[in-house]
């Protein structure tokens, strides 16, 4: 088994990656739930705990997966997309040129509820980055 160095890491690597991804997802879901309970424009129809659980699940798909991929496999492409998604929905959408004045739904709803679409993009980017890293591309200089 010595021919597979670095392929199979210890359980501690998985624990650290899952803990970091889970904590980031729970933190974002907490912010979303806290904002939702304080805002008079947003109404939570079910219990706060079920709303928090659903937000945490979607937050793991949107925020946790790129963090997990970065920590566990050093794949950074999905994290860049996650940062662009968060930048767009939380900052750029409020610019008059791009978005409207608040819109129909809060920005975090679109961050969370489009998680399946983001997961597909993360998978494609992670697969592409993994494939490109696995290729041995030698840079050859032209001889004179």
C-alpha cells in the first residue's frame, strides 16, 4: 500500500474538513434565521427550528461543500464560485445597475435555494480541476 501515498488520508483529515464545513454552514444558517426572525418583511410559517434545519442543509450545499473540497482535497475552484455567488447576492445585487431595490426575496434565499444548481457547478469545477491536476503537462521551451 505504499504506492498510494496521499490518496487515503487519516480520519482526522475528514473530521477537520467536515467540522469546518459544518460550522460555516451552521453560522450562515444562524445569520439567515436570525435575520428572518427580526425582519418584519419575512414571515416564517413553520417552526424556527425546522426553518433553521432547512437553511443549514441548503447552506451546507452552498457554503459547506466548497470548504470541504478545499480543506480535504485542496480543490479551490468551487470556493471561488462560492465567493462570487455570495458577492453577487449580498453586495452586487444591491447596485442600481444590476439589481432592484431589495427585490421580492431576500438575497440569502437565492443563495440557499439555488444550492442544487451550485452543487452541479461545484462538481463540474472540482472534476475539471482534479483532471487538470492529474495530467502531466510539461512545459517545453523552443530550442534555438
